[in-house]
């Protein structure tokens, strides 16, 4: 299950997790590990964690967990090149982005025992890399990497909004990159575009039931009490990606999301940033713009954001 991925050193290899087994660390426990070949449910029943191990095995083998010994998957291409320019090794553990390391807790005892090449951070997301049709003697490779944060993890309807540390649910950093190379490899260049998305950075929930799935979103704290967490969130984004930053809201201006949209606008207007840095709140009702078609909505969104991006 190998994939190509674009790094500062060119296209290198990464691998998807496709097979998982569990080994007992208890000397007195001789029962077969769930997930091993031929393993069956333990006689002790669900209390021993068999069901949970099987669920975890299914999750890990879904094909969207990746690792690489050749590319620092947690780092954007820009970050990799900056480290290379400074004479630093991008694969070194000290440069790993912890927010994208899903096996961080499992690796911690190994980190404490000693840093080494045996530490393999695993990221959750998507990884696609494909060669494009050569154009005028230039070969091109396109790569898409999405990194999902583990800092406020959870399934869609169970994890919503922001936490007190400023981390949003379903936060994903997506990087689109291109490598251009003259035939023969004499010269080349790389370009990268990074954007992030996450749940609306407020304290809210969306409870579901077996009768109704898409229930109305509900604020669990008012705008004033959401502001400190949003302030931390904005500070984290500016530290990671620089200034200026666009805070784009795709919440519906009317209907069930109207209260969320109004609270977010109120909070965004009150966020303070250090001197020399800048953020801009940009609301865009994607649902309203997409009434005729999704394509029309996306086209209108690009046009709506164009002036803000250029400024």
C-alpha cells in the first residue's frame, strides 16, 4: 500500500496502514490478541476489551492512516524547505508537528527512552500523488495531502465546535503541491498551497437520535464566553501560518445555523491580534449561493474571496 508523496527531496515513498495486530504486554496473559490471524472473541466476553480492539483494528485498517521513513508527513512543503535552508533535518523528531501525530501517546514511552529512527509518526487523512501529462517539455507531478488534527478528535456529530485549548473539531490541513521538472531533471521548481478547515470555533453541539440525525445546532456558551477559546485558536493559526489570515465562515446566514453565524461574527469582531498581524472575518453563505448548483456556489465563493486574498 505504498504511495508517492512530494517532499523537499522530490517524490518519495509513504505507506498506508493496512494490517494491524495487538500484542499483550502482560506476562501472564496468554490469550490470542484480537486482530491476529484466526483470532476469535475471548471467552471472558466484552469486558476484556475484545470488541474495542476489533473496532480499533477496523478503524486503523481503513486505509487513511499513513507513515513514511522518507518524508516528514506532518510538515508542509514550505516548512520542510525552511528547515533544509537552515541546515536542519526535517525528519528529526524535534520538528514533528504533534497535532497531526495520531500515535503520539503510544510513542511517548519510546521518546522518553531515547530519540531514534524507530519513532514513526502516523498521520490520519488523505494522500494522493500523480504524474500529469507533460507540457512543452516540462514534466509535472501533483500531490494532495490532508492531515487531520488529533487535538479535538471525534466523529462528526459527537465532536463539534472548539475546546478550551482553542482546538476545533474535525480540523484538517490540506496541502496541494506541484513539482515541475525539465526533461532530464536539469532544473525544477515546486509550488504549494495550504489551507485549513475546522468546525465553527464556538462552543456548540448538535445532538442526534435514531429518529432525527440532522438536529438544530445549539450554542452551549454565549459569545462572550466563547471569545477566550477563539482568541487562542486565532493565535495558534497566526503562529502556524503567519499573517494576514482569513477567517472564512460558510455558515448559513438564515435558518438553523443563523444563531451560530451571528455569534461567530460577534466574536470575530472582538478578537485582538498582536501589532503587525492581521485577520479578517469573511462570511459567505454557501448554501444560499449553491441553490442552483454546487458548482455555481463554489464559483461565487471564489469570486467573493478574491479581493480579500489579493489584499
